[in-house]
C-alpha cells in the first residue's frame, strides 16, 4: 500500500472513532437515555413497533444507545 492510502485509511479510522459518539449524541443517543423528540426517539419507536412491543437486544437502536450511554453527553 502506498503512503497516501495508508494515511487516508488511518485518517478515516480516527474520524470514525472520534466522530461516532458526536453523531450519536446529536441524534439523541445520550448518557442520560434517548432524548425526547429526537431522531433516536423516532428510531426507537419504529424499532419497537416492528418488534411487536420493545426494542430487540442487539438491534441497531440498542447498539447505538449502548454506545451513547457510554460516550455521549447529549446534543451538541
């Protein structure tokens, strides 16, 4: 791999790791739970309806909330 590709991949990885909690927090997945009226709340509602009554463990919404609870302080 040439140095430019290595740099691009490395930069992308850093941006993803640093940016994911920021994006999740802005979407409403926070350490205090899912923020009312947020995109996260809408996603949780859709997931619960699709699952019959609750959000399934391991679903995208559950994983995002887990990450948000560990890393996000709230909307930016």
